[in-house]
C-alpha cells in the first residue's frame, strides 16, 4: 500500500517543551542520547503566558516567564538536543520501537520516550477573566500570591486545592474572599475546617462570578448569589481561579495507565510509567506541586531513568 508518511528513528524522543521537557533534553543530550524534542503548540509551555517568575532559583532579580523558557531552550540546544516544532498527534506503543506520529503525517520511531506534555488550568470562561489574565487574574496562588501581599483577593473553587490555596493566600493577603458555587465545599472536612477557622477567609456560599472588574488590572469582582439573585461587588486586587487542571494526556489514554483525572501514573520515586521505556515528567504526572522547579526536577529524573533503561537494554542485546 502506498503511503505519504515519512519515518525517522531516534534513540530518545521527548514530547513537550516546558521546564520538564527542556530539562530532560539537557540531561539526555549530555548523556549522549541524541534526544529529539517536539515542542507542541506552546513552545516553552505554561510559563510563556505569565510575566514575572520570582521563585525559580538562579534568577535573583526574578525573570519574565517567556525569557526564562528561551534560556531553557538555548541551553538544551547548546548541549546538542534537536528541538523541533511539531505536535505529537497519536502514539502506537503496542510494540517496540514505539511509534509517535507528528502533525498527523510524520512517524517517529523511538527506543524510549519521555512525555512532558504538561497540564492546562481550567478557567471559568468569562471574557473579563481572559482579558485580565496575567494582570491580577491567575490560576496559581503559590506562583502569584506574593505579588498581592497585604491586599484583598478572591479565590474561586471548592475542592482541596482551592482550600489549600485559600489558606496559603491567607498568610500573606489582607482578606481572602472565597467564592463557592454551591452551599457546601467538595474539599475534605479537615481542609474545610481549617478554612472556616481562618479569620481572614470569608466564604461566599451559593455564589458565582459575573465579572472581574478593572481596565488594565484587577480592581474588583462582581458576584451573584444564585439563591437570592443578589449581586455584590467586592474591591480586590487579584482573582485566583482554583477549579482544577486538565493534564494534556489525551493521546495516551488508551495506552498508559492514567488516574481518574487523566494524570499519567508513575511509579513513586521515579518517572517510570506503566509501560517499559516510556517515562513521564512535569505537570502531566503531578497534580500536587505543579511548579516550574518541580517540573524541571522531574525532567532530570526522566532523562536519568531513560538513560539507565537504554543502557541496560543495550547491554542485554
Ligand atoms: C499563568 C501561570 C503562571 C505560573 N507561574 C509560575 C511561577 O511563577 N513559578 C513556578 O514555579 N511555576 C509557575 N507556574 C506553573 C508552571 O508553569 C508549571 O508548573 C510548569 O510550566 C510545568 O512544566 P511542564 O514542563 O510540566 O509543562 P508545561 O509548561 O505545561 O509545558 C507543556 C509542553 O508540552 C507541549 N505539548 C503538549 N501536548 C503536546 C503534544 N501532543 N505534542 C507535543 N508537545 C505537546 C506544550 O506545547 C508545552 O510546550 C505558572 C503557571 C501558569 C499557568
């Protein structure tokens, strides 16, 4: 049968170009694994949509997210990683070498694969939320809470993460207004208890956000009580959304073990997935920490795991 598909074999293929993917590329290139990395539609990953990053070690004055990711890419390239623009559109891991289709037309075969496809924050979908994203609207309290110390902020969400982030914010912000859609929270009882006992967290039950207010930065939020239909405006400096994340793992869902939320399962203390020779790192397998530095650390782990796997395989052949 005739086919238009091009094929290429590589020792190690890395999918994704956030802190995890680039760090894996740096380590793998230095271990002479000649990695090829596909960047996906967001070269540099999530940090390219933020402004200042102040908590990544090595930048004493802070750094702009996009600039930091260019530094990551330059370092990976300098070490010899082959960085390419392209999206992994499907995978066939039924036999080795593994097959990864790029942009639906090129088939890469690889002896080992590192998945570093990250995750995306879920948003409410309000135009004002989108317009002020990065100007006071954030999906990461640990990343951005510090910029609003001493100020009043809103956090939307009712799960454990929202409760944790509200508590985190309560330690540095003046008042934390927590917006909960129903008359109860989904968070565990212990987390709810901590929230309720924190004097500067105010919970708004049965409440929804109508609009985030402000021209160039967040200045307030308009809420609707969905029981009484009463509207309230609260002046705040930041609007945190904590309604969950979506791991970018769709193309792996029938081939690797994922948890109930779609995160790739890895063997604790390693980057090994349910399939030999396939490793996962960064936010696609981490629903707890979700930080650039932890993603980079796990990218290092994935490269070292892949190196050991490939080396053992070579010795056994
Ligand atoms: C607005 C914002 C601000 C943040 N600020 C901070 C901060 O100040 N400090 C901090 O430590 N963390 C911060 N974070 C969190 C941090 O960005 C993430 O924890 C980190 O980027 C995760 O890295 P990653 O490499 O796992 O994935 P990501 O950065 O999500 O990158 C995923 C990569 O995979 C690629 N990809 C996805 N699917 C495919 C595919 N099918 N084929 C090929 N490539 C694919 C994407 O194009 C992207 O390059 C912030 C996040 C956001 C959204």
